[in-house]
C-alpha cells in the first residue's frame, strides 16, 4: 500500500515556493509556472526548494511535465 503524500499542505507549500520564485502573489495550485513568466533558471530554484523540503530530486524534465504546484505535488508523491 502506497502513501499519498499529495496533501493540501504539500500543494500549499509549492504555491508558496512558486510565489516566492516568481515574485507573484496571484499563483494558485493550477498556475502554470512558464505561463507566469518562469524560465529554466527560475525552475532550478523551484527544484532546489523541492529537494530541500521534500527530500526528492526531480529532473528538469519532470518539472516540464508538471509545471503547476498541484501537478508537481503529484510528481513528488510518485517519486517519494
């Protein structure tokens, strides 16, 4: 039986990271990082924050496939 780590707290934490990195308080769980002006350099900051907070090393390709806080939370859960 696998544990689902995709909790509102995880998604909320990722929303906070996106807001900080993008300097945009309007980020929601379904906001697309790249549509909000994010680029590959800023994405590395998000991935670094994920690694520190969740102990999960995701590749840039993972981020490209899951560019919203909600989808990224699911990637983290799958990798954990």
